[in-house]
């Protein structure tokens, strides 16, 4: 009777150890590092980011402004003359492209 209890205790300890090891391995597999902020977003601000996305990351440009580059150019041609400003003695005006991207983003 004592031998059976001892064997059950050993089996229980072995199973607990096995489940502990399996749980650690599963938690390592589940940890997939996700990037919340893209690398180019850390390097650039809003204004240089748009030109960088447009030149090098067309899919990200489309995701950022919800339109592709050709559609953005068409929209810029349509509303550009209506939103353009002139430079003053105090400062340069915000470009039409920057105004439109700030509105869309």
C-alpha cells in the first residue's frame, strides 16, 4: 500500500513538472513581438514622413492616407488652388501638399 502511494506521488510530481515545462514552452511560442510604431515613424515627423512613404513604401502610404499616390495627386490638383496660401514677411506658408496630408491623416 505504501509503495503504491509513493509511486502515485512520484507520478504526480513528474506530471506537474511536465505540465510546467510544457506551459513555459507554450508561452514562449505565443509571445510574438509586435511592432506598434513602425521604424520610419520613429525617425521622421509628419511632414518628411509623407514623402518617405510615397517614395519607398507605397502600401504604407496608402494605409496612412487611405488612398494611393495617384488618387492623392488627383485630389491635390482639385483642391490645391483653393487651399494655397502666400508667404508673408514673418514666415513661409505651409505647402499645399502638407495642408492636404494634415487634413487627411
